[in-house]
């Protein structure tokens, strides 16, 4: 059980993340609603539902998929710094979209210079600081289950880390015919940054694709 095997190590991130990593394949069976509220995997939830014409209702399957487990394993390995843990922050990217850049190069330079502060973050720091949901430390509920914890990680990821790739893909689809130079430049710069991370380094982005 989570309470016996993982919870006692809630203040030792190495032992905590190592024990969680051992349990992903066997214990992550279902996406459940995170305790802090919100939806199961907000960005991917709709793909899990279909309209059943025979039963005249919407049917959803929230069983964990290999892609869900791949995300959790990647986050845990980055938390342990078995792989580089840098990522482009989705919340900062959304603030970036309101800025005007004269070129892709200028936008890319701003990302690399971490301007504004927090554009590029380190998962090692951010997972431990998370409070929506709580993922580490003394505030972690002692009655949590593995499915609740791993579902919380995927929800955090959608809001902060790899969820940005899905958001960028949707924005690019809407903006293929234009949409303002500043938006276009920062979109392309973000794609370039993530692509270089994926191809030039062992990164969060390349690791999740390998799972």
C-alpha cells in the first residue's frame, strides 16, 4: 500500500521517487480525479470518451494507458535527475504570448535567457513545491492511493510541463494562416527550443517519446 511503502519517505525525495518509480507499472491502473479538483488529464480527457449510439450515452474509459505511465516515469526520473530536468513552463509561455517579438531569433533568445524569470524551470524544484496537487512533504495526505498520486502527477504535468506540447499543437493549427507576428514568433521559438532539447540532449521531451 502507498501508506506503508511510500508515505514514510515523504520528506526524502530520493527514496520517495525511487519507490514510486518501482510501482508505476503494477499500481497505476486508472486515472482518478485529483484531490485538488479539476479533470482527469485535462488536455487528454476528451479523447477517452465516445458517444455510444446503441446505449445513447457518452462512455469514457479512464484506465491508465502506456502513454500515461510513460509520462509518470519520465517525471520521476527527471525528479531523481537520472535525466536532465529542464522544461519550458506552460504558464510562463502563456504570458509570453502577450509579448511582441520582432523575430523568431529574438523570441528564442528570450527563452534561453530565462526572461521573464521562470520561463525555463527545473522539475527537481517544482514538483517538491507543488501544492495543487501536493506531491511531496509533510502535507501529503496519509490515506492517498497510488492511482490518486499518479493521477495528480499527470494533472500537474498537463498544467505545467509536457501539457505545453499539446497546447502548442492546437495553437499552431489555429494560427497556420497568421494571427499576429508576436504570437507566431513565440510559438515557433518554443517549438524550436523543445525540438533542440529533444534532439541534442537526453531530456524530458526525448525520454517520454522513448517509453
